[in-house]
């Protein structure tokens, strides 16, 4: 299969087919075992631009570590106060300025549609690291890859997505990504945080989806629990946040009611959804997600920058 990622924008997980995702996963397996010196040839002489208009720890550092691991360099800003946005510069001018210094850009922005707009005005590839409450496609890629690595498959699994399903952009990308596979998805949330209806509009005929208010009703059926935090910063009314915070907590007692090999995932940061007592059990895979996220992003960058990355391995 030809490289489907070369010189391509990464805006929505919906833009990628199952075969394209599995190309990425197969290449990531090779990347993970590649000799360090060979790996550093994949991005040598290339520069990644980071444009982060919202706070980030894992995503920003993951992309930076990924680019450095393939021999490239990184520049950019981690907050708009560190850029000319503070002076009133618009997004289009920022993007068109930075693209003169770099080969590929990663953009996180609070405004929905920001990444698609940036891709329209930029001549260099744009990678969406989060646009408002819309999507976070590389998070979904690493989530799917983690499930594949741990479970050996995605088809046939029962997967619960738990927590803030209305505002969590990782949720939407994961649902769209899972629609490429034969899975059953259980959506677990308080009524006011149910997934937005439009997200299910085009995938209802592809996978089985059901909505629930209590994870204990379905715990015995689950192969994967994907927990998310309640996103306080996206609530227009702080009182509404207070009503739903702490709605779901994953602890040892809950997990004892489920399958022995049920795994727990989380995009992080967590704010109480998973008790620390789970961390040292074989079920906890959220720190593995962090490691595999660097692998996936290194592979993605190498694939965007090289027409045939396999030839460089």
C-alpha cells in the first residue's frame, strides 16, 4: 500500500479509512522496534511547528518528543501570550507566518473549526491537536493502537466510553475511529452530558451503540472501559459542573464485577475518575497510552514528511 499520509493534513479521524489506520499501526510496530540511529533519519533536517492556543501537557510534549526521536527539530509556542496573537494577530496570519519556518504544524485551538480553517490557508500540513469540543484525531489513533496492542484486535470488543460525552473531543474522535470496526459501544454519562446527537447520525448503521446512566449495569460485558474527565472549563455555568462532577469513579470494587481481562483507558488528565489503586493493576493502560502516543505521532510525522517511510527503515 502506498503511504496515505504523505504531505496530508490530519484534521478529522473521519477522513481516514480502516486500511489507512492499519497502515499506520503496522508502521508504528516497526517504528517501535527500530534502531535509534535509523529512526533519527526519518525526520533529519525537518522542523515541526507547535501552535498551542490552549494548555497541554501530554499532547504538546508527545509531539515534541516524537519529532526529536526521528531526528527533527521543534519550534513554536505553548500559550497565545507567547505569540503575536497577544497583539491582535489573527489565526490566518499566525499560520501563514509560522509555515515559513517549518515543514509541518500542530495546532490546538479553543475555536471549533480552527484546524480546518488553518488547513485551508496553509501550504504546509496541519495536524489537529484539538479544536474546541470537536475532535482530537491523533488521540483516537493512539487509543485504537493501544486497544490493538493490548487486545490483539478491535473487532468484536465491547467498549464503554464513560464520563463527559458532550464536551470531550477525544470521545468524538474515538467513536468515529471505532466506526471502522465491528464493535459495540456503550455510552455512559449523566443525562446532561450525553453525546451530541449529530455524532451518531452517520455511524448508527455501522456499529452498535447504546446509552446508559450506570456503568454497573453493563460492567460484566465490557472488554474496555474508556474513562474521561468532566471538563469543567467547557461548562458555560459553573453550577452545572458542580452537579455532575464525580459522577463516575473507576475503582477496584467496580472492576472486580467485570471480566478479568477488562482494561481501563483514559486520555488524561484525570481528576478523580480513576482511583490510584487501579494504577498498579494489569488493567490500567492509561500510562501505556502515553508511551504509544509518542510512537504513533513519531510514525505519523515520518509518514507526512516522507513519501515512502518504509524505504528508510
